[in-house]
C-alpha cells in the first residue's frame, strides 16, 4: 500500500524583511523539496517561495487557494496529493499556519484522512507579543477581533477585563490595522486606570514596538499605530 504524503505547516514572515532573518534554514530546505502547496493568496505565496528559494522553478508549483471564497467541497480535494504519496506545504499569509488562520480547517481534514501533520518552527505574532508583554503566559485567551459596534465593543472589553481579573488570565485580541488608534482609545476610556495594556506592533520588523503600561499611563502616549499590524493584550491584577 502506498505511503501517504505529509502535510507540512510552514510559517512565513510577519512583514517584508529578509526571510532567513526570522525563519530557520529548515524552511528553505523544505521549500526546495515541495511543489504542492495550499495558500491564502497565490501571488504572495509565489513571491515568498521565490524569496526563500530563487532558483526554484515557478512552473513546477501547484497551488490551491484557501480563503473565504473557497467552497467546502473544494477543501476535501486539497489533500489529494498527500493521498497519492506526495507531501504538501500549508502556507499562511503571515506567521504560523492554523493560528488565527483559515489553515486550521485543512489540518482538521488531514487528521480525518490520517495524513501526518508536521508543524515547522517560525514566528507567531500572538506568541511573540505574549512573551514580551510581561503578562500571564500560563493562562491566556486569544479572542480574535472585537465587535465593531461601539457599545458592543465596550461591553466586550469590560467582559474581558472581568475575566482577566477573575481567572488571572491575559486577554489577547487584534484589530484591522487602520482601526488601531480607535481601539487603543476605546481601551483607555473603558478599562480601569490600573488595568495593564500591551500594544505589540510590527513584530520582528525594524520598526518593532512593544509597550506595556496601565490604561491611565497610555493616555499620555503619542505613539502612532495607524496601519501597523498589532496585537493588543490586557490584564487586570
């Protein structure tokens, strides 16, 4: 019986810096071996692969696109190469596949098909932000995006603050970069003045900024986070 191929979960950069500054050499070796990939955006995936391995032929690449427009029936065919003995790579647009990323659905299917899943070391903005925040790294929750509606958002922020205090738990979330400034304003105006807020943006880039201080202290901070990818963390002691 033919052995199945493996599904490699391949991290990418968090920004436009030289890939091997933040990625291990094992990713370069893997990219050079694999021709079949599941990606979020074909154009950026091809660009990333070319940066990692300039001599690799683009014509040999077979890319399946996984995004919000992908039909469920298509998902079930994406791992056909693995079933035929061919190993594949799952690429995120930024950071680690399947972490705040649609790739988790492919990983779920891989387990159902008994395809071996191999995670590869690489940068995760969520983990890096938590590491650098000084907040509780033993109990934390990633909450994704908060509601856009102002009243719903304020209610959610208060709920997360209570949860942090009740369980000594760090609460992480993200925002669309062009709404970062408004997010910080809402946090400062909604949270208790002594609740800590960490803003970690442009992680791994030359412009990286990571700062933890209380909501009261953030009132006088003039740093501009507009359109800069960021992670927010709050913790109420």
